[in-house]
């Protein structure tokens, strides 16, 4: 049956969904704009950094799940957000001529940070459900994550293009949303 959430569980649900929106806003701003950023700011025609980040995430999903089962989902997510925000802050200092090796290390860590968040956040939402309403909670998670993925290219693009700030805002934008997700 459909159980009612306690007040504390409702607060937890709202906070985790707010966090989902915020970390997707930060991460997807980078993934949606990085190829243009790489060309304009880093003067690179092509690089593998996003592929490296995804590969690192894929490789780390299972180990992160094992670690989270020992230390807890919340602590794991907070560690992932710290990793992600820190590497985005470091990436903001990369310019044309910066070391590709350093960039690849930064994006490897970004992939691990993102995996740490994503492996643990969906279960936190769904564990509030009961049998027959798992789909409803899955819907909550995907509604909030997809809304952020639709919104962030528009918002970050507005800051980059329409306000004339340029691509230098990309990584500070990602750091800001990562920091906000840490708070929620």
C-alpha cells in the first residue's frame, strides 16, 4: 500500500530532490558547454576529458556502491559533492597551454565525484517508497534531474552569451551549484 511519509521523511525528500536539481545544474552545465569551452578558452580542437570523466565514473560505480554500504549514502554523497566542487574549482584555472595530463586527472576525479553522487542519490529517494509506489518516487527523481538538465544549459548559456560574461563563468557556475547542493 501507499504509506504516508513522516514530517522528517518529507523534509528529507524535499532536501534530496533540491540537491538533485542543484548538482545536476552544476555538472550538466559543464558537460553541455565543455566542448565549446575547450575550443574557446583552452584552445583545443579536440580532447578526451569528458570521455575520461565518463570512463572514470563507469569504473567506479561498483566500488563506490561497496564503500557507501560501509560509510553510508549521505557521507558518500557529501564526499562526491566535495570532490566535484573542488575539481570544478581547479578546472576554472585551466587556460590555453595548461597541461593535458592535469586536465585529464581533474576530469577523472570529476567522474569519480559524479559517480559517488549518482550511485547514492537515486536510492535515497526510492528508499522512501513502499512497494507499490516505487514508480512515483522514481518519477520524482527523474522529474527533478531532467528539469535541471533542461534548465542549466539555458541559464549558463544566458550568463555566458547574453550577459557578456563569457565562458570564464562556466566553472564558477558549476562550483556554485555544487556548493549549494552540499548545503541541501
